[in-house]
C-alpha cells in the first residue's frame, strides 16, 4: 500500500466589510439543489479501496483543495496552501510521485472537474442574510449550499476574537464543520467587527442571528465556535429553542496567560453554565491541554460537567483529548479525523460518547 503525503497549511481569508443589514433573502438566492457530485466517493474512477478512504479524508479539508488522479489508479491531494495554483500543483506532483500515469485533477474545491464527469457544486452568494451594526450573518461560499428548504439544517460558525484586535471576519470555519456540511447542513459565518466585538453584545447579536435562521425556515440549527465564538455559543443556551445543537471548541473570553481578567474567569463561566435554559439542546464542549487561554483546567472541567439536564438536553464533554493540544487544537486535522463524525452523531442524537 502506498503512503501519500498530504500538504496542508493555514489559510487566512479576506475580511468582509461590516454592513448594517437585516432581511429575509429572496427565494432565488437560496434555491434548492441536489447533493453535490464531489461527495460521491463511489463515482471517482480508477481508485482502490485505500484511495477511496483517502478521498473521504480529502472531503474534510479546507479550501483551496485539489484531488489529482492518474489513469492507473494513483492519486494525490493537497489542501490549504498559499494559493489555488500552488495547491493544484502540489496535488499533481504527489500523484506523479507515486507513479501516476496521465495525472489530472478530479476535484477542485467543491467541484468535479474530471473530463466527462464535470459538475459544479452549488454555492451561495456571500451576501449577509441578517445583521446590524457590528455583525453580519454570512453564507460561506467555501461550503456546499442547499438553502433552508432542502438543507438538513444550518450550522452557524462563530470565530474567535483576536487578542491583538485583528479582523477575524471571513476566516474559514474549523474542519469539523465540513462533516456537518457534507451531511447536508448549510454553513453560515457569524462575522463581527473587532472594534465593537464585546462579549455580551456579541451574545445578543448571536441570539438574533439564530432567530433569523429559524425565521428563514431552517428546521435544525447548530451553533458552533472557537474561543470567544464558543463562549458566545454557550451564552446562547440562556434562550431556549434557539439551537438544536451547540459545539463549543476551547471556549474563552478572558485573555491568555497573564491576563488580569483570569481573576474572575471561573466565576463568569459558572454564571454562563447556571444561566443555561435549553433542555432540548445537545451540547458539545471541547477543552484542550496546554491551552494558554485556560486559567484552571481542572476547575473549568468541573464547571463544564455541571452543564447537564435540565439545563441542556445532553452533554458531550471532550476533556483534553490526547491527540492534540493548545488553544487551536480544533483546527488540527487529527481532531476532525478522530472526532468529526462523532460530533455530528451526538448532535443528531445517534451517540452518547465518542470512542
């Protein structure tokens, strides 16, 4: 069995300008579409079972991404390099390195581009569907799109708040969101302007964004985030009925090591947990070891474990999983490979724990 090297790197997306905007989109902007051909693993020609397993891993990768295929069944892929051109070149290089004959691209981002099988995937226009001063609810065109009538649900992703005040709008959601998207969830970003992105204000904006998704017709709504976005997702639990699922990855709102706000961080977390009033919501919390934004891992873990019925419907607490560590552990490919499907299964009620 050949071993393929995966090329990956962090990719930053261009920031979006803040816009005061609040409306329900016209039906044409969210037209229903069939599932994308890129998800059909069985349709990829020439691949062995090992190749099809690797193609499934490819489908969890960030964009830009490219999957190259040789007529003799060799393959190679790359994701999230500095440009689409570099990503495609690397995928073709890997395919040839492993003896690929006549290597060419099979998939580019969300599209199948293999001759005779070409199929462009549905994408949304990145136009805010709701918003106000300081925030926007924006469909993410790097993910497959079906619209509220056809999608299984909506996944609202909330980015963190950079300590240096950098603009995080437009950044790509973490890899586990791909699992939900590939299963039929539309992906929307909860983008906030850094100059007004205060914790409690953002929590109210998030609640408004979640109400908007319900009003637009999504039958299931999941809200997830990392760092401050995850903290806001937990704050949404104070309003019952807004979310069917919450995925809070490394929640934090009090700065990194040395921050004076650590003195009251645990008390604030206790208040967030105590205010939860969402008995139907299934909640995932992920804590990582050696997280520089975690003032007391053991005591925080104890507080999170109190997030049980009747405050919420069910809790899955992944406390310092051994595979990865650090505040950004949720972006590690090993995390999504081990836990991505389990997160989806738990939120949809098919699992009570992760292996």
